[in-house]
C-alpha cells in the first residue's frame, strides 16, 4: 500500500500537510504534478489555524467552542483527529467498540468550530477526550 497522506515535520520545523495522487508515495521527493495537495502551496488552501483541544466529560454547554476571531468568507475545510493513546491519533469514526476509541463530533461555521461531548458507547454519560484540528482557509 502506498503512503498517500503525511502530516508532520518535513525537516527543520517545516510542518505541512501533504497528499499524493494515487500510486505515488508522499514520503519521498515528488514532482509537484504527482501531489494532490501540499500546504506549502501559496495559491491554494493554506493552514489558517491548528491545535489541540481538551473536551471534558461534562463541558458547560455540551461542547467546547474555538472562535476564529473573524468571519471567514466561506466555511473552511477542516481535518480533525482524536487522540487515542500517547501520541497516537485517529481520524475515522467507524469503530465505537474498541476500548481505546470513542466517537467524536464537531461542527464548523464561518466563525467557529465546536467539539461536542460524545456519548459513552455503553450509555450513561460522556468521556473526556483530546482532539486535534487543522483548519484550511480557501483562497477566495
């Protein structure tokens, strides 16, 4: 299987999100024509905001909200991932039966992102969790 998505340090503190076209390994040096996306490109979506958010088991409003501080011209593209153990994160939400995994939910508008408290898979309350987010601002 080909490595197609990479989020991280490309050396010297150059953190990026990079995705390759099918059949090309994103971890190597690639001709830009073989990339589907690179956050270093200045003429496409750029990283607007990134971070980690701790959502307690009982947030006051049922969610934790992160305000953008301005109204964006369009709802941004967002990539979220949930911390499951140590420095391991998971993007999918397809296995609510795993002991280290719990689903998470978020909503995005032009002014904020909200991370909602999830329900426990066994019912009876929520679980605290940490989620990472990467918000891309489209050039409009």
